[in-house]
C-alpha cells in the first residue's frame, strides 16, 4: 500500500469509517472532531495519499493556478512584475505558470491555448511586439470565462483590464529633465512603434520639446530595438550626419547602454558633450562606471496591482458583475551622472 498512492476509499477501509467522513476530515470540515481529523491526516500520510487536484478543481470550479505570458523572463522588469504577481496571489493559495512568447505572436497563441486547456483561473499577459491582430485574444473573451489582465504592453480590447505605467508622463519627464540641464538638441531612441508603450514615450518626448519651444526634428527620432547592439548602431547612424545631438533619451535602458559604449569608444564625454537617459531603471544602470539616469516603471508594484485586479475580478464574477479596470501607475525618474551637467 505504501508503494502506490492510496485513495480515500483505502483510508476509509483501514480506519473503518465512512468515505464521507474521510473526505470531510481531509478538508478540515468543522463538523468532524479534531481527534478524527488528526487520525485521518496521520493515516493519509502513512498510506502515501495524494489529493486529486484535478477532481478538486472540477468540484470547486477553480484550479488555483494562473498563467503569465511575457516576451522574455531574463530582464529585471518582467521578472520583477512576475515577482509582484506571485507575492500578491500566493497568500490566497495561487500558483503561477510562466510562459515566454519570445516576441512571436504564434508562440503567444500556443501558450494561451495551453493555459486554457490547463483550466487556469486567470491569465496575465504582456503582448509580443508582433501581436498586431488580436483576434486570438478576442476569441478567448467570447468563448471562455477566464479573465485576462494586460500589464505593461497592452492592446485596447473591451472586457480586458489593464495595469500600466504612464509612459507618456515618463517620456515627458525624461525630456524635460534634459532640457532643464541645458540640452537643446535632444535625440530619441523610439523603440518598436508597433507597441503602444513606445508610441506614448515618443509622444511625451515630443510634447516636452513643444512646451519648451524647442523644435521636433524627425531626424532626431531613431527607431531602434531594445538591445545594446541597437543602441550602438543608432549612435553610428546619428554621427554620420552633419548635426549631432547633445542629449539622448532612449526608450530602452539596453539601447541607452549601447549608446554609452559607442560614445565612450568615440571619446565623446558623457554628460559634458552628450547626456544619456534610459527607461526602465534596470539594475545595471546604477552600477555602471558612469551611473545612468533612467525612468523607473515600478515593476513589482505593477505586478502587485495586476494581482489585485485579478482578485477583484474573481470577486466581481462571483457576484455576477464584471468590471473592467484601467490602472495607470506614476513613473519615477532617477537622475544620475549620465545626464547631470549642472
């Protein structure tokens, strides 16, 4: 008996009590005496009893599992959001299943189907940069009661709650800081403009220039990837022109790091000749030889808020009400040596 998983029927037979009593004891039912509960639990352990979670899920209507889909887990931002979600939900007995889309909408679709087949209680999602058509997400809304919560990268789909940072405000703050430090010819590494977060950062950059009576130069807006190599290539492109910028606001810390490396290689002084500020406040920014300014997205808080939105949604559903929530967090700016000239 100890070599295989026992059932509640085996425990019932051994203790000569009803199956119903065993089940209630294992589920801590108040009508079962403490002595009986302890005896049943002790016997269950001795007999290698494992609770059938699938059967329990079918009975209760919940699996206590949630899915999280992110482009990658190997960045501080996404790993910190996941941490925030876990911290918020673990108290309520939830476990997370983490999936990576690798910026591929087809992989994203497969993960969504896998999570739905696993009957997760909810899905947290930051869309891939190749997610343009959202039919696969909208289909879930029309065929399933599983709630979806977007965080950071989102699509405007009715019925889906979102938790984001105010990227427009972050772009505005970063650009205004550079202007306040005396920089006038400010370049922007815009990121992938298929994603709303980068559009908002670009719009914040533009508005800050307009509000401070500075021209918006299209030549100063460079579409880049969010990588070190992308930042290096952007500097090469900029320095091939007649007019070079005196400051760079990058929508990505990694592209900003690449820019710093290439500027140093060219013996261009930071921040005396060119200032650099990034976005996301990755841990490496404060430990660089020349610490780099950056806009913080408060990712742990974002994850915690996403968890709260999910819990509220579950509560709303149980009362027959479904409320769509839009949570927008305030960004914080960390000023370091890379952009502080005054």
